[in-house]
C-alpha cells in the first residue's frame, strides 16, 4: 500500500508537470475564488469593527433637575445598572457638571457673565449611559420613563446612531451579497475548469490508462492520481491565497487606523489568530468541490 | 482451462460479434483462432480478458465465472491473463525496462520484486541487452517482444495474443511465434488470434476457425483452411 501510494503520488505530480499551463489556469481560478472569499471575510471584520466603534460612542445623557438629591440619582444609577442592555453608567455630580461647563466656556465672556448672573450652580446631576448595542437604546429611553424618577429628569439627550449602524450594515450587506454572488460564479468556473483539467488529463494519458487497465491496475490506482493532483492544486491555491492575503492585510491594517484609531480594524490580528481555521476550512471546501468535480469528469470520461 | 458455453456478443443495434460459441481449451494448450476480418476473432479475444461482456452464455477462466465479472475484479483477472496486441501498446517515453516494470508497478509490486522479475522476462524474450532503449529505437519484432515480456511479468496462466504478428515481416513473425511456443512450453495457455496462414500452418497445433461469429471448425493439429 505504501509503495502504491508513493507511485500514485508520483503519477499525480507527473500529471501536474505534463499539463503545467492547464494546472496554472486551474490554480489561478481557485486562487481568485479564495481571494474573493477572503475579501468577504475582511469586509465582515471591518464592518463589525466599524459598528462596534460607532456603538461604543453611543450614549444617552440624562440631565436631572438641580433640586434632585444624590440618593435619587443613586437609585436611578442602580436601576439602570440592573438592566441587561446597559453596559456602563457614569455619574456626573452637579458640581462636576458646573466645573466642566466653566472649563468648556471659559473663553466665552457672555456665557460666563450669564452664569454669574444666575448666581449659584444651575446644573443638576447628570448620568451618561452606555448601551451594549445601538438597538438597546430605545429600551433604555423607555426605562427612564419609570415614574420613580421620571419627574426628576429635566432632559434626555440621545443622538440616533441606529440609522448610522443600519446604513453601515445595509452597505456592507449589499457588498457581501455581491461578493457571495461573485464567489458563486468563481466557484462554478473553478468546478468547470477542474472538470476540464481532468478531462484533458484523461485524454492525454489515455494510452497510459489503457495499458494500466490492460496489465491489471486497480481502479483506485488509475483514479487516485487525478484526485491527488486536484488535491495538490487545491492546496497550492490555498497556499498562494494565504501568501497574498497575509501581506495585504498587514499593509491595509495601518490604513484602517485612520478610521479606527490606533488599534486599527483588527483584520491582521483576525487572520493571525484564525488563519489555520480560515485557510484549513477553505482547503476542505475546495477539496470537496474538486473531488466532486474530478469524480464527475472521471465518471464521464474514464471508463474503468 | 478456458470454457465458453453458448457465448454470444451483440453490439448495438444488431451487429453480431460472436454467436453461440462453445469452446473448451485445457490448461497449457496452444490454440490458434483464425478467420477472416469481421468474423469475431478479436471480439472472442476481448471476451476472454473481460474487455467485453457477453450478451449471453457463460465464460469461465480457470474455473472462475467471469460472465458478469464486476469492474473491481477485472484487475485481478488481468493479472492472470497476459494480453498482446498488434500495435504493441508500449509507452514511447519509457525504456524497455520501464515499460515492462510498469505492469508490475501499477499492480503494486515492491521494487525488489520488480528488480528480480523484469530482467528475467527480458532474458526470456531476448531483450536483456536492450533494456535501456526506447521503443522507437527497436524493430517491430523487438517492440512486440517487449509487449510479450510485459504480459509475462505477472506469470499469467493464459496469454491472449491478438494479431501479434500483424505488423511484422516474415522473420520477425517467426521469432514471435517461436517465442509464444516457448512460453507455451513453460505451461502457459496461449490463445493466438491471427489471420496469418503461414503462422497457423507452421504451428501444427489446434485451430479454431470462426465464420460469421460462429465456430466453423475446431481441429487438433489443424491448418488454415479459409
């Protein structure tokens, strides 16, 4: 069995070299398919990062009346923290709010004069509420209508980021749909090219195959080199795709930091951490596709 | 031992290859199957090594009923039946040694066995000194001897030779027939399909004559009668 496996491997490599340009075309098509899949993966990572970045900036500012005492504010904080949708609640006391206001407007004489005229601190305590995701804000806003402290709240300030998130998702979903369609087309072309490569391989080796059959080669021995050759081409395609994807994401990563800050979009990290699974999975999918395609070609053209 | 019972082979739509052929060829016999072109000689040969399946009847080789042989069992049969053709069917990019070794390689033989067997069969066919030559560097007779050597590597019980001298001159034809006789003397059953009168008459062995796909005559120590 070991000897036969070695010979099958040898014949598979012979097939590869004898049909070198055909092998190049097949590998190129497989690489294009894999690159498209990986672009989709990059897009997915970037989208998730962008959405998470936007969501991270979303907050609801809850302004209490200046007469509201700390205990009531504390009760509101406790209440909000108990909500599953709330990620964090920051409390700004009336004095802190006053200091922050003065600091912000110290250059504006008119505002500072108006503040002096009011005499004392006109600000009440403020809560800055962060949610787990953009969808959660509506619930948090509703929760703040709780009769327990509804009348203590002077104002709720909430910028509607949901629309931004929806727009990001909408755009990326459209790109993803296009990418999936493109992957499907490339995959179909790849299947046809693999089919054709095997067909031509059988045609080129028809004499050799005929002699193999004549002298008692098993069906496995005749078929296996074609399967192995396609496996090898799939592995080569995955290797080339990985060889392109890794440097490209490393080049792209700093460019994304313009939008995502110093931490970047995390695509290089994503591929480093999951590279084995990503490319291993892609090889498995490609292997299954090429096995099916090769089997179809052999069933049609290789009469053993 | 080869036994055929009322074997017929009909090709689509209604072309008769052989019809109702019944034969018994004992082990170690040398049989010439003769007949005009299109009388079913090659069809009969193909039925023997399961290249074709009979439309009806029964074929047994060495007690093995191969009438409905499964595809996966054909390689086993082919390792027991050596086959030689008119067009030699050698691989041009392989040397004489490699062509012969190829039959063992694809059968899963170990390198050691290949190193033992190939020189021996090349010696039998008289080509041990030309082992490193390519088919194009050999005469037709020598190429056919390579094909015979390749057919012998599995030590087959039966050798089916389908018009092995069809492409050869008289001298080479004699050499090939002598070689087939030598192989037969070692105990291998030889089925020689030919339309060469000289060959058949010189052999003076059993002759089965086919006409229109049927056995017209079956004579011990026969002659070419058509």
